[in-house]
């Protein structure tokens, strides 16, 4: 009986056998890695992939020898072929430190049919955690990444369920997962969120919101959750890697370089620039919440010398800063006319600190505004009535020291620059974007002010403008953050007799969730006066 031709079954088998032999040629421990050998193995793997499904059984055998160099290229070939039979062995290879990355890539090419096998590996590791060794919380990283890479119903449903279960088991206080009976010790929460972002499925958002709200707003966990939500909403799956970004938020690279240089390198916190847009719905990244958002914890505020201790203070510059100007009516009229001539507008985000859900406004004002003009605009946009004292604090770009700007305060001998003469354009820039505005020193309403953009003036627009905002301003004299919390609690239970007096005081028409930018009416700062106790 004649032999089958080389193109027949026997010929294909012989070719596969020969290529498999070539693939395993460099598996010996005494053969060093080289780029030339890797190129040969890649070419061999491509040839096996071109043969297709007949090569799958032998490729799986090679893959199962995880420690061999050839297993990496077998994974590549199996991914290129895309045969479902490779799902199980590839899933088994996911926990291998080097091979796992190639197995993950191969599973992505196989697609949704591989997801059930990968889920089994994650569930097994949760049930049988590894509690010793470096990087124990990343044992499931490749498996979760494979699930995140394969967009399908089964993937997103599993990831949502896993996050919910993870949060339900999370202890209330700090703990060491390696010493605690923590079933998710091999699951990294930030990596799990990264995988949910890759799915780009808005069904994940409610689950991430629930996780976010477990943490205080000044925690990295809260911020990473909010960034994940933003990247799903804005369709940005590849903008960054959340676990690494979490590390950078905890210890900004610029700060580390500055420390290593002995303080010789200056550094700028770029959180707002990089992530600020994701925090619009929660009133800014450090608006506060719980005990978070205090100025001492704000990276935009660095402790420096007090105003009077700054050795570089220029007396001539000081005189120019605090010059009250001539009270002559003619000069005042000229100043008002000059103020109306401007080419740019400053867009600010003003967020009330310490309240959740957040209360915030986005406003645009002329570049010629003084701090008093800005004060009037904030009052109108927020909904305050101007009955109380106020003050701005920010870093002076000319001295690097923190300064206070507001109405003169001669009674207590404090150094306060006059808001009537200080121009916002002198202090605010895209390199000096943050300030704090406090209203009512009794209730102590603290606002974070952030310069978001400097825009060209639009013809036909009457400035200032309230572009957007969220939620109603608290009532005046309600007792600050804690008093307002009592009001919100009373509104949730209006039938409780103990709440009757409080609800009568706040008024039946008060809706804490209501705000419409169209309702804001701005006064002309030059024709308005404050009513202060």
C-alpha cells in the first residue's frame, strides 16, 4: 500500500512533530536566552499556528510543561489558533509568573467561550487562598485580567458579583490580610476595578459606587473607585493602570524625587489636572467627607512660613498689594470702566467641603475681577445671603507664602490683604489653581475653589455665569456641617414629632437636591454691598 503524500494526514503529523521538536530545542537548562533563539521559536510557533487545529493536542502538551521555555510559545500558537480545547490548560497556566501573561493574551483571542474556565480558577483561589510569599494579592491578577479583557455578559456579571462579595467581607477597620482570615487575600481590589473598567459596561457603575461609598472621601480607595466610574462613563479603558495610579496618589512620584534630591527638586501635585474631571459629580476630588478634605491633608496646600516670616517679602510689592486706592469718584468710575474691559474669563469650581452628597457650583468670571467681586459671585451662585464675615486663603505666587484676603480685620490685628484691591488674575493661574473660601466663622462653611480653565470671552455673554452645579445651598445659621446633617436627617423622617420644630424652621419648600443654574441671579459687584454681623 503506497504511503500518503506529504500533504495528507501523515504529512501534516510529520510536520507537526518536526515543529514541536524545534519548539522544544532550547528547553535545556544550560541554554541561555538570546534574541536570535527567541526569533526562531516565534517563527516555529507561527508555523504551528498556521497548521491550525491539528496542532492543538501537541501544543497543549508543550504548554503543560510550565517551566519550559517552549511553553510560552505554545501559548502564543494556541491563542492564534483560537481553539476552545486550549481554554482549560491556558487557564491553568495563569498563575505562572511569566507564562501567565502569555496565557492571558491567548485566552483573550479565544474569547467568551474561555471565560467559564477562567472564572473557575478565580473561585478556586478564593476558596483556597495562598497566604505566604511576595505579591500574594496578585495571584489572581492574570485570571482577572483575562476576564476583564473578554467583554461579554458572563465577564461583567462575575466581576460585579466579585466586587460586591469582596466589599461585604471587608472589615470595618485597618487589618493585615496576611494575618487575618481574609478569603480575598489573593484579590487586589484596585486590579479588580481595572478589569471592570476594561469591560466598558455601565452595569458596573452601581457596584463601584457602592464600593466607593464604603470609604471616606480622602481615602485612596474612594478616589480610585471614582476614577474607575469616570473612565467607564467617558469610554476610556486604556487611560491608565489603576493599581499603579493608586500608588502614585499615595506617594506622588514628584514628591519622591523631591525627597531623594534633598528638597532641591520642586514638585507639583498633578492630581486635579490628571483626574479632576472624574470628580465633577462628587464636587471635586478633595471636597471633604467624614474627616477628609481638611486643608492639612490637601496636597495643594503646603505648610510654609507664615506671611510675616517670609524673608523674601518685598516691601514695595506689599505696598502695591494693599494700596486701597484713591476714593476720588472720578478714579472709581475709571476703575469700573476698566473692569468691564476684558478678553478672558476664569472658570472656577467652588465646592462646599464636608458634605455628602457634595454641593458645588461652576462659575465663569471676568479676569479683571477683584476678590471682593469673586466673593459676591460665590455668594450668589451658592445661594448664601451675605450676612456673615468671610475670608480667602491661598498661596501668593510672588512670595510662596499663604496669604489671607478679605475685609480688613483691624480688631484682631491679623494681616489680611484687602479684597477690594487684590485682583484674582494676580493670584490665580494654571500653576496656582487652588484657594479656600470660608464663610460665616460661626458655622464655618469652608469652600474649595479650583481654577479649572482660562477661556476667551464669548461675545454676547453677560458675565459672571453659573455654568453648572449640584444641590441646594444649606440654610443660613443652621449650625454648619453637623447642623445641616441634622436637617437632612429630619427631612428623611418628617413624621417624627422631634423633627417638627426643625422642619418648621427650614421651611416646607426646602429641597436639598434641587439646583438649577438658570435660577442664579448675579448682582453687579460694583453696586452691591454685604450685610455682615
